[in-house]
């Protein structure tokens, strides 16, 4: 069963600097510089595959009977003669019987896996632009606009291990895989706040 466990709580601190250069009675105009940071990350661990295999090695006895068509067979062991070919017998038995013998060996195999997946994202945003704020008693309404630069650093990782347990023994690594991807992205875009 998959299990997600957050690595961070996703808080995003913001630092904003305002330079007010034109104060009025009911409004102010200025320049705003803002930096924000957001970190998100999750981790998942799961087991989703399980298979069993049983192998039994058993002795099988096979008895073939051939029709000699009136030919009298020599006593065993018979090695043949160098005098030439003898009588020809059919290669197909007239009767075949099989019987299961004893079990020589058994093998029980249990295959199962374990997987982990995680991702981590760091987002930095820097913006600069003019701002206007209107003072309405105890309330203030502000508007700012300008370009914003977003820098995203992300990492995704996945690992899987296939385990093999034979005849009830502790599992051993049968095969493992690991994948990791990192990237740093930058983008400039307009910002309205």
C-alpha cells in the first residue's frame, strides 16, 4: 500500500521592500521589491509486487515394450556381432507405461519488491515594479505590477528493488533500478499583485 510522507510543510516566506516616493493624503505611490521562497517535497514508499514459484524435481520411470515378431532375443547383455546386420525391429514401442518415482528436490521462490519515490521543489521569485496604495480608514488597498523572475530547482528520484527469498530464507537483492533527474529552470513573466 502506498504511503506518502511530506518532507516539508510548504511554507513560503515573503520579504517585501517598499520605497514610497510620492505620499498623498489618501494614497501613496512607490516602488516595490519582493522576494519569496517556496519549498515542497514528498516521499513515497510502497510494496506492490509479490509472486511465488514452486519447482519439483521428480524421478519418472518409463517402460517401453517392443514386439519381436517371433525373433528370439539373445540373453542380456547383448553387444551385437560383427557378422553383419541382424533382424530389423520396429523403433516404435507397442506399449509404454510411466510411473512417478520419488521426489528428488523441491524449490520454493518468493519474489517481491520495494519502491521509493521522492520529489523536492525550491521556487525563488524576485519581482520589482511600481506600486500604488489607497488608504481607506483602517484598510489599505494596494496594487503593484512589474516583471517577476522565477527560479525553480527541482529533483525527482525513484528506486525499486526486486527481492528473492528461496525456501523461506531471508530475501536477497535479485535486481535493482534507480532513476534521478535534477533541473534548474528560470523564467521571467509579468506580475500583478
